[in-house]
C-alpha cells in the first residue's frame, strides 16, 4: 500500500528499517543474507542430526547462540560472515 503514496507522504519501505538500524539498504541486505546463510547451515546440521543423532550434536544450537550474541552486541560483521561461540563466550 505504501507504494501508492508519494515519497513525501510515506516512508520508503525499502530504506526505512535499514536506516533505523543505521545501515544502507545494501549493508542491511548483506547482513540479512549472512544471517540467512548461517541459519540455513544450522538447519542442514539439525536435519543431519535428526537422521544421524551422533552427528552435529550441538552445531545448530551453537550457531543460534552465536548469532544471538552477535545481535545483542550489534556485531554486524559476525552476522554477515561467521558468528562463532568463541566471540560470544569472550574466549579467543
């Protein structure tokens, strides 16, 4: 519906949220795609674990905790590339 309004009357649906997060549309897309890629990997690990319980016993939950830590710290690079538990736990 926002497309029906002129730019002066309504917020741009493509840039309103990214700008509120302090990012450009392209930067926000990059972060969102990185999170999506990492969650897809965690989903595959969970699927493998469902079939072979001895495999990937903590992979999916570790990734979810790592991503949550990146979100809490506003670590855009970790969200974009590879969130790790070492970063979340503060260990090097």
